[in-house]
């Protein structure tokens, strides 16, 4: 899911290593009311929230749908 902002700029945080060769931001998110832990990664100067197939299914969404979502840095949500 493409995001309309860059977390590094909006949240003032640097990307962290997620797995070999990929940095990003760990997040707590909701997608149509379904809560999950996920990642925001950058590609071609755009930011994307990675959403697993099981979360998409539980939220009842498909690629191209317009959805409600919330997103906060994982460290902020665990305070």
C-alpha cells in the first residue's frame, strides 16, 4: 500500500535494518479496523506499507481498494 508521506520526514526517525539488504520503519497499523504489526519500506522515493495476505483477507481488502488505515511507529505505540 503506497503511503502519502515519508516516515523519515514526518516522524523524524531513521530507517532501521529489517532484514538483509532492506531498511525501513517498524509500525503498528490498522487496516479497515484490523490491527497488525508491519513495516514501511521505501522504493523509488515512495513509501509503502507492507501488508501480508492474511491481513488483507481478514480486513476484506484487495489490491487497488481504497481503505481506512492508521499507522504509528512501533516504538510510539508501545509507550
